[in-house]
C-alpha cells in the first residue's frame, strides 16, 4: 500500500537514532585509553543501491536484483589516534555531529509526517 519512501525514511530515522547512540558512546569513552571511535555508514550504501540497475521480473521466484532495504553498517575508525593513549575521539566533533544528526532526524520525521498526511488526505478525501 505504501511506497518505498516509507521504508527508506524508516531506515534513515533508525540510522539517525543509532548514530546518536554511538556519538554518546564515543563521548562517554573519550578518556578511555585505546578506545576507537565508532560511526555509522549509511548514505554511501543508499546511494550505491540507487545506482544499481533494476530489472523487471516475470515470476515471483526470480531473485531480486537489488536489496529492497538498505542497511547501515557500524564502522570502527582504527587508523587514527588523537592522544598518546591511542584514543581517537574528538569531543567537539562528536557534539557537532550529534547536532547535525538531530537536525537530520527532525527533517526526516517531518518528511514521514508529510507522507502520512498525503495518505490521510486520499483516504478521507478531505484536507
């Protein structure tokens, strides 16, 4: 019933929440010796999935040519160090990224709300 925007927006909202959790975890471990910052890679995978050729299928048993849902991957940045103890968390950068992710979450939730409003308008035939 719903278009693919709902799945994509839901996944993007989930990604933003997971990013917030990882930023909080990174900040909490900013003084932990040897801790390496973690982040979520999502946009790259989303873009790559859009670039793939979509083939039509004539039978439900045909294999899909692309993933229906793009998943995010958690990555640990191991190659850098900011301090002598091997930690690579920059608190200022983490806070900045948290604010950016909070703004992205607001935009995504407004887009989801607008999509739902469109369906409500069609269902109710009113504005």
